[in-house]
């Protein structure tokens, strides 16, 4: 092969490689450059603006956030816990423990799967109420064990359950309930709740409520969330002889998101009795508007 022919072959190979390289940038490299720029710009920024909380910048809370995010990613189950410290224990229209400090604890675990717009699963909840009512030493008044089935489709949620209620005390009777909560996830979040005791009282309790979250986020990071609410209850032969409205409650909760998993909430409520049943002095309903309040710490991941 002479030198001239070898030169032409080398030149053709070089031109072929150059054409291949020149043809790439405008179509293949450019989109990747934009993606890299977006990743750099978004480094350290919350994925969702509504999840950017002011206190995320405090190192211990930020570290906790990251650890719980990792657990949330790898765990097939959802876990949650809530502690409430209240001045009264209002339950289905009755003031079952007043004055002192009432301590409510709730723990739950839940498994869900999504299929299109439908989501379903199974869960279990444990609830306990302890009281220092009338200056007595702290004592447990009630324990609840509740398996439930969370179901949702678009903005509609339904949560049927069965509950075993253990009452402390020598003469107390445990009882069982079935019930459900139905919620529409729209402004005012209307919710209907009912339960039926089929073992001791053989009666039904219903409650209708509305609430709405108002987030205060002057810089795009949530500082506090105000939640006004209203609820009205009805007793159908559960604790009352006749079907009657039990109470109406107006509430205002102020929540401070500590991070994506912890929320601290202050509660102030006013409850007015609508019932005229014969309650004992210890468990009377409210014949005037009763103010009550407390603090709540919630955790979920």
C-alpha cells in the first residue's frame, strides 16, 4: 500500500470520528446538562415546598429527619405515636375525667398498597388514657385495642374497625365496638364517625366534624399551622335513654412542625352540652360552655 492511499484511509477514519462527536451535543448532552444544573440547584432543598419547615435547620432535628426518611423508604409499614396532655378527658359527650392532668397515648402501625386511585391495607392501634383526676395517684382508666382497615379512593377515605375496650376497676365491664370513620379530603374536610357497642351498652354514637388547616409560611417554610374545627355528637341509646344530641365542640389547634415527622400542637377547645341525660356527678356532661386545652406531640414515619 503506497503512502498516498494510507493517508486517505487515516483521514477518512478521523473525519468519521469527528462527525460522530459533533453530532451528539445538541441532542444528547444538553438535556443531561440541564438535569445536572437542576440537581445542583436543588441540593439541600425540600422535595415538596409544603414539607419545608423552619425548624429543619436545627441540626438535631435535621439529622432525625434524615434518619426517619431512610427508615420510611425501606420499611413496608407506617408507624405513628401520639401523646396528649389535657385538662379534661372528653369522650362521646361526657367529661369522664376533669381537672388534674389527663394523659392519652396512641400507637399504631399500618400497611397499605396502592392500585391506581385505590389504596387499601390493614392496621392496628393501641390507645391508653391515664388520669390524675382529683389529686389521686396516676391511674389507667381505659385501654383500647383496635384492628382496622384503611381504604381510600381519590378524595374519599373509609376506615372500618373492631375495638376491644378494657376498663380498669374491680366492677368495670370490658366491652366491644364496631365502627368506621368516613372522610372527604376537600376544604373543611367533612368527617362522619360512628361506633356501635354490641356487648354491654348495645347503643350507637355518631359524630360529624369539619376542620381546615391554615398554614403560615411567609418565606415558603411553614412556621405554624392553625386548624379551626367544629364537631357535633349524637347518642342513640348508648349512654342516654333516648336518641339525643350530646354536645357541640369548637376548637382551635396551633401546630408547629418540628420536621417532616414530628409535630407539636397546642389545643384550645370550648364544649357545650346538648344532652339532658342523668349522668353521675363524676361523669356529668356540660350544662355550660366548658373551656379545655392541652398539648399534643405527634410522630409518624
